[in-house]
């Protein structure tokens, strides 16, 4: 499958398990928020991922599919919770199968991202968040202080990762990704800021990585050797005293022994959202390097350092906009595949046009969105509520357009950020209310 020429976005990629990606373009995970009140997949998932499949993407990775239906990243998440039959019964699986069928075909892959929100579950979802230690989230009080998990609970969650992976394969998904980035539960265990345990799950980086390693092993046992198992990992948390780049390199060395098929490199947490290209709200370990901004990809310098250490293929996500930068990253060996997120919301068919040569650059951001993003680096951005409002506005803008794609509509590139914030907040709260009402019923319809 491989050629002797430098790889480019149209080159096939054979993974260690034997699966083949038809091109090097990947839709990285973006939260969809279109599950029903029982955390089951809906027809909107199928519509959304069919559009991305038909747009020419080689691999799509779903948004967070939670292994715990009580602690969600947002109320519209899909969940596969081994303790709740409503998320694993025949109807729930049939819904997952329709989603998987829509996102695959013509060689396209659809991998399920498996996750637990940990302490990053908002109060309107739950006030009973969990984490490695009782360390709260520094973000305007919208997140409850977590309770430290017990050893037995950690082991039970490891089993849930395996159960969810097996269901994903049974339902037609072509791979799974274990989410250990962005401050969610596995990521929180990796960071000394949030993991202050003195037992076998804390302390040195090898012990802090134990939860991740065991979750990967459980997933691999559940799906077998011929099914892709991937990991999403922070290159750095960008927090003082947090999960550092040196820690990342140690974890990559540990993962080399775990039959990983693709390692996605990202970075940051809710408090340091470098995954979105922004500076954060908590103490930062270092500024974003100017050369990284010039080269588009936020984490490419970190990938350059990870490449010599990693035995598995690398997927680099964050900031890519031009075909030239994508092909250069592949040709330079910084990564083996390129992850795209926001450009696929505004242009679902961008991969087809990049691969055919009819496009060389993703559509520029809407003018209002660009102005909001600049606000992060303006003098006014030192005011925390303004920074949070900018993030919410950008999130709302994209969430609204993901919802439009899921409804079979075209993205609204003229949507105002002020309205996007309102839409996002109203939609989130309404979804949370529907979820609470559904929990009072004995069974879904």
C-alpha cells in the first residue's frame, strides 16, 4: 500500500492491525450533542456522519461516547454504560448500527471515541463529578468539585471501556479511540495538578498512566488484534506543574507496548484550551511559540519530538487549514495523518476538494468569529468573563452549525456570535431538562 514517494493526503495508510485508511485526512472528534434524552444515538448522528463520509474523509472519529451516563461532557452525549441496560439493549445497539453504517462505506472508517468526562461535567448535567482527586475546575463555578474515585471504581471503569469497545465493534464501527486528552478523566489522572493520589494510581508518571494503559488493554482484549484501537493524548497540558511534554514522551513509551494503531496528538484542557488555539484562564507553563502559529498546526513542534519516540503512526490535529501545510507535515514525517475539525463544519466536502486539487485552503472563518478569536489576545481578553464569552461564542457558533448539518441543512456562515451564545446556552439547558425528565421514566419509548 505504501509508496517510496513522500506521503501526501491522498496516500493510503496501513495501520499496525492491518486496517487501511484510504487517505490521510481524518475528521477529529467534535462533540455532536444530538443524542436523545436516554443518551442513545439518533437519526441526526447518521445524517451528520453520512455527510462527512460523502465529503471524502478517510477516517471520522466520533465525539465523546461516554462510558458513564451520569457524568457527561454535555447533556446531548451518547453513552454506552455497562450499568444501564437502556444504553446497551437491542434498541440502543440498533441505533448505533445505523450511525456506524452511515459513517462507513467506500472505504471510509468511523471510529468511536470512548471517554469519561471526569470533573469536566457541567453542573446542569451533574453535581456529582469524579476525578483522581478532589481538585476543582477553575472556570467560573460551572463545575462541581469532584469526588476522588476509589480503587474499585477505577477498576470498574476500566471494564466499561472494554464493554463499550466490544459494542462499538459489534455495531459496525471500524475502530475505537480512547480519549486521554483535554482534561477529561484519563487526562486528569495523567496530570500531577489533578492527580494527587499516593496509591497505585498516582505519583510517578508510570502510575498516573496506569488507568490509561489498563483502559487500552481492556479495549484491545474486547475487540481483538485486527481491530483499530487508538489513543488521543495531550502533548502538554500547558499548566504549571501539570502533565508536561516530558511526561507525554514517557507515556508514549509505555503505549508502544500496547498495540496502538494510531496516536492522536493534541494539547490543553478546559482551563488551557490550546486545542482551540487560545490561551487559557489558569496559570500557563509556557506561551504558544510563534513558529508554531506560522506553521499552522498548533502542536507540530511537539509531534516532531514525539515522532522519534513513538512506535505507532501519529495523527496530528489542531490548526491545519492549507493543503500545503498538511502535505508538508506528512512529508516531513511529523505525522502520518492529518486531523481536521472546524473546517469540516463549514465545508463538509473539503476533503474531496483537497484531494481533487480544486481547493488548496479551508474557507476562512466567518468575520465575526475571527473578531472574537482576536479578542483572546486583545488587552480586554485579560478580563476572565470576556475570555469565557469568546470561547462560548466560538463553541456555540460551531455547535449550531453541527446541529444544522445533522438536520440536513447547510451551515450558516453569517450567524452572529452573540446569537450563537444564546442558542448554545438555551439548547444545552433544554437538553439537560429533557434528560432529567427522561430519567424519571421507567424506560424509553
